[in-house]
C-alpha cells in the first residue's frame, strides 16, 4: 500500500521527481564512471612505476640527507646517502618471504661532449694515423678536406656580417682557412700514416694540429648533452622489470660494462637535427595533424632548408656519388651534380611532397650520414662531478637502446638511461682509503693554512703582511716524483673487455635499490618484515613505499586522489542539499494531504515511512539507473581509448587507455545512492510527522 | 681637530687618484711584469675545500710559452688524477684524460679539475689586451692602500668573465684582490693575492712577477674555496714541440 502511495505521489509531481531524479542519476553516473576512470589511471601509474623502475619499495641509507625522489623537477645534486655494501642488504632482504628480488641502483647526471663534426672527423683521423692505417686515413683526409673547403666557402659568405671590431680575428681565420685549402697543405696529410715527417718535411701531425686548433673551432654545432643515468645490475634489472624492452642493438652482455640509451632520449637528444625535425613532422601527421595548419611543421621545414650545406659536408667521396646519383633520379634533375643543391631541393618540402621526400631522405641520404652523434657500438666519454669532488671521465660502450613497454612517449619513460654498476661507481667517484691517504699526505706536505671567507682580508693583509718577495728561477724535474702508472692502468682497464662476476657487481656501493615483490598486493604486510630483516642484520637502511619514492610523480598521483576525494565529498553534499530541499518543498506543499491522512488515522510512523519510501524509490530508480549508465559506459569503453598525447600515455600506462569498473567505484556509487536516499529523507519525513490535522486545516484556510 | 683628523684620513685617497694615462700604464705594467718573454715552468699545488665534501687536491705542472700564447696544465698527483691535462693553443682549451684517450674542447669558464680555479689563473696576464679599464677610486685592504679598478671586456674577446674589479696595491702595483662578474652582473668569484714573488728571467732580461698564493672564494657556491700555490718556477727554455697534443699524450699515455 505504501509503495503504491509513494509511486502515485512521485508521478503526481513529475517535474519535481524528474529534477531530483536527474541529480541522483547524474551523481551516481559520475561517481561510478569517474571513480573507475581515476582508479584506472591510479593503477596504471602504479604499474608503470612499479614495473619499470621503482619496485614496490625503494631502500636508501638511513643517513640520507634528502628524501629519495626517482623523478624530480630539481636537478641540483642530492644527498641520498650511500649503501656501502649492497651484498649484505640483498642477502637480508631476499630472505624475507614475498621478496622476489632486490635490484641495486644509483641515480645521477653526466655530461656528454660530442664535439662538432669536424672535431669528430679529426679525432678519427688522429686515431687512424696513430694506428698506421694508411688506406683509412687517406679516405678520412679526403673527406676532411671537403669539410674544410665547405667551411671556407661558407665563411666567406659571412664576411659582410662581421662586426668591424672582430675583423682582425676574421681576417686571421680567413688566412688560416686559405692555407688549409691549399694543395700543399693536404700533401702533408697524404704522407704515410704513422710517420712524424717525411723527407720533404711534411708532418701529418703538425697539419692535423693546425686543423684541430685553427680550423675546427670555426665550425658550429658542438653539443653538450646532459644525460641522467641509472646505474644498475643490468641483468637483474632486465629480469625484474617487465616493462623493460630492448629496441635497437643488443643487451649489454652479462657482467660487461656498457650503456643502454633510453630510446626517447636517444631520438630527441642525440639524433641528427634535420632527421629529428622530419620525424617530428611525420609523427604529427600520423597523429592526424594537417600539414598546412601546422605552424611547427612549417618552421621545421624552414630550419631544415638551411641544413643542406651541413649535410653535404658529412658526405665523403663515395657517399657524395651515391647521394647525388640517388637524388638526381628521384628529383628528376639529371643535369644537377652539386650535392648541396640537390639536398636543398630535397629538403624543400610541402604538404604535397612531404611523405615522399621523407622516405627519400631516409633511403638515399641517411645511410651516408652520421644519424646519431653517438652511435651504437661507439665508446664515448661520460663526464661527471664525482662525490669525492674530483671530475670523473669514464669511457662507456653503447650497446643499444631500450624503452619501457607501452610508455614510449610517457615523460616517465624518457628520463633514465641505463648503465652498468661498475661504470656508475667510477662516475660516483668513491674515495678509496689509499687515495684519501695520498691526499692527506699531499696536504700535510704543503700545509696550506685555512682562511675564513669573512676574515680573509684581515688575515691576509693585516699587520705583518708583506706582499712582495724576491726569489730565483730554479730548474726542477717535475716528473721525478710523478707516478703516471695509474693513468696507464686506467687506459688499459678501459680498453679491456672485462667481464665482472656477480660477486664483484654485488659487492660495493649503491645509492638505492628497488624491492620487487612476488605479490605486490601484499606490500603493506611485507614492509614490517623488510624493516625487521634490515634491523636484525644491523643495516641502517630505510624502506620507502614506491609512491613516496616516486617524487614529483608520486605527488601527482597523491594530488589526483585528494582531488577525487574532495570532489566526491562536495558532490555528495551538494546532491544531498538539493534532494533534501526538493523533498522538503514537496512535503510542505502536501501539508493538507498529510494532515488529512493523519486525521483519518495514519500514524506518524506511517507518514514517515511514506515520505521515506518516496526518497528511497527515487534513489533506487534514478541512482540505480545512473549507476548502470556509468558501469555501462566503462563496459562500452573496454575496447580502449587511444592515448594520443605524451601525458595521456602516462595516465593510460600505454598507448591505449582501458578503463575498468573498480570495486572502489562500485562501493562509492552504491554508498552515494544509500546515503543520499537515507539522509535526504530524514528531515522532510520528520517535518511530515510533525504535521497535525488541525494545523493542516488551519493552513488550508 | 675633528676636521683635521678627517682630512688626514682622506689624504691618501686624494693623493693617489689616477689619470686615464696613469691607469692605462698601470694595467700595462701589471701585464708586463707577469710576462716572461721566454718559457715558463712551475710546480703548482691546488687545494679545493667544498661544503659537505672531501677536499680535492692536485699536484700539477704548468708549462707556458708566452710568445705563442700556449699553456699546459698537467696533473701529476694524486695518482688517480695523474696524466690528465689541459692544453691551450690559440683560442682552444683542450682537456685530455689518458684513461679515455680522448681530447675534448673546453670553454674559458672551465673549472680546472673541478676546482674554483680557471685557465686564466695559471696563464700569462693579458688584462690590457682583453679589457678596458676605469679607475673607480682608492680604498684600503688590511693595512694596504689600493686603487680600485673596473675592467670591462673588449668586443670580440672571449674571456671567462666579462667584468672584473681589481684592487691594486698603490705602492707595489701588485693585485691584492680580484672580483669576477658574469654577464648578468652576478659576482662569481673573489680572489686574494697575498704573496707576490719576483725572479730574474734571462730570456726577458728583467724580473718576472707571479702570485705565489691565490685564494679563490666561490661566490656562487658559498663555502667552496680554492687555494693555488706556485711553489717553484723555472724560466729555462722548454722542448720546442711541447705544446702539442702528441706531447701531452706521450707524457701521460
């Protein structure tokens, strides 16, 4: 009977019912669909981080002055402390149930100085001369000559733009270029490699140094690239982070030293800029951009048009022939034999010819140029300021590139390059006891008095100070006490293809480590066991949940959750107020009806139940429909939504975002329906029970 | 009485004011006194103290040929740093590490061995050639009366710092204090030169001045400071082909 009356009442005032119903519908829909979306994002980000770098927990030394941040906006040097002997920590943690592996790590920055093209070519020439490789040095010398001739021609073009005050230097450089383009100059580099000077007095090394010191610095394009690296046990990293995937080249062989570039970093930072710009245009077109409406694309083409000369100078004699032949046919210009003119024509791209020219560039030009400033297979030098204060220069071989699966474009994925732990330790610059003793001995021998900055002038120039004394020049043997054997040892070690044992890799310093769990869902239960194991082994190491260790990314995830919670709360309160208000108004409008019902014997409980049931029916029907619609939307999108932009890929944890109806969303959706139904009923129903027949009749009057 | 005391206090400042000609002659004299017409070899100790880090020290040898503007800084200790070196030829500053066997171009701002010192601290003085001078007034540092001089880099010259302030002893004409500023006007380093030495050079036929001690205070990383000590000098001619990559490679390879 009550249900019939409640339904009748609801139908009697359809507008009110629909208004309140819409709010309940929309609230339930939003909470179910929105929470499912946000939960999916949160879970994706967690998976992205836990399975690519952080593990469920990170550990650092308890003496760390800064809190570990795997991702940080701040590139200043941080003090995350150091774990002196990783082996002990690994043994203690891997004995804990649910721990699958402990992966050693160390984060830092280094600089890569690539030099300009001529610098690199001259370094090749120097090496081939030293190696006595006559045939190869002739090829490189011929190519170098081409580069110098191009440089000399471009240099003359710039004469009109030179500031008069710089004219002396300009004239001097021009004179040097003129000398470096004479036949006789190149005869010196044409002598037998390895010789210091031939019978005619030609000295290849003197000519080489002339080019290195007077010519190469005139060529623009020197790059200094900052590189963030993660030193780790590469084998264990690969085994335990399933998002890791090799892209180009090969894995660093087990126990060997080497670097794997992050594919994203490799493309963006180390690739030939002309090729990179073309890639960027292609990526935009592939993503659906219109060439004519893309201002960046036009700017990239404009910049590329100026690169013909630079590209041409990279081509040696054989490459020039191949490129000219290829472009003559493709561009249908059989009479044109100047490589620079042909390249300029190739790079003059527009909406109509871009895709064809892009393919042509990669087919005809790219095989003959240095596409990356550091190529797979190269050994290059990483320079870092070691923690011991000394600058560290460590040669490292490039084995390949990698990516984190499904995260190619995510900002998270592009951050780290992976290097072996031995190279990391050398860059970190641990001061050995022997070195410390040597430094102390040197300091004691010289005995420099420390001077405080603020008191320096009084201490150095106060009473008794004499600033000038007479002395004598005296011959001394600077090498008498010098021991250069360590330089030779380092050179030998760098050249050696040494394989390090697992014990050597484990025994030594790391900064942090990732703890991978067999069941990541049991992370909360495992944490106390990890802490207990470390404490009982006497290790001063702190366990940090991945979310805290993630730094700026962790903060972003936390913010998401806070925003979600606040939004849910606000929406629920607003919905309650509106529904409550609507029911209240409806109750007051029905004062006469309720009074009559009371007059014919309906008790307070009956009236309360009737009003309450109306609200419950509204909540169940419309809230339920909203719940269903929300769940239906999630189900409809289970095929996935393409994540086009970088940031969307991060949220999606891949290239496709697949929302999942989460338990949390179901609980919140149902709770909303129950809570809004219950609380929005209470007051109107209470007011209704207070209406007496007499009061109702008095109002009707 | 008070006026008399004030007048006496100000007297040295008024008496030592420099005319533009005197200023130009003074800066040229600073350069000329440090220039050796022939070669230069010195044993140099560098000690860097850094906030929250261990001290960094180098035992090094400096080779200089002022006639060709060439310079080598070769580290000979500690052992792990030995053989690394810098070579300046023309406008190039090269760094060589025998551990890598590679040469790298470095800029004028290069922190030598990661310390607060830079190439100019070890090289011939070229103030008149590189900067325009302006006399800002006279002051005292400790017990010494000094000329305060501003130097601004000339157009087209590549130097580590485009603006310098020098405090030059009015009596001995030695630099006692030097401040270096970035293009933004930010103070980067303050250096003190508490001890100057002069020694007779046969090649020059006159005395050569050099700072026996340089105290460099990093104004960017407060708390970092570097001391450079020139312990021995030798003005005898060096090998003719010393300022080449090949020579440095042969020494440290």
